[in-house]
């Protein structure tokens, strides 16, 4: 998915992306967002029946954990759209 800096990404697109990444079992997937107002990395950790989404802010190393896709989607939407 190609998103230009000026484009806003919808909650539906974020939710679909996270849902597709949840397909993989027993894995950790990390993506780093650097070319935005607040740089951060998103890690999706899935082991057996547990899954969580971890957002780590690059500058201050603050970590936010989300245990459901809807909360993670909302947090990502705010970050990616600078809200």
C-alpha cells in the first residue's frame, strides 16, 4: 500500500492492514514509521492465543500496549494522521 505524506489513511485501511498481519502465527512483526511528525515503531506480537500491538516512540522510548485490534487501529490512526 502506497501512501503519500499528504494523504490521510482511514481507520478501515489500518484495521485491514492489522488484520492481515494477524494472520501469521507465533511471530513478531515490526514496522518503523520515521517520516512523520512523531516517529514510532509498531510491533505485532502473536504467540499461541495471545496477541498484542506495541507502539514504541522513537524519541523518548515510551511504550504503549494494545490487546485488541480496534484500540490499536484508533491509536495508529491518530499518529499517522497527526491528530
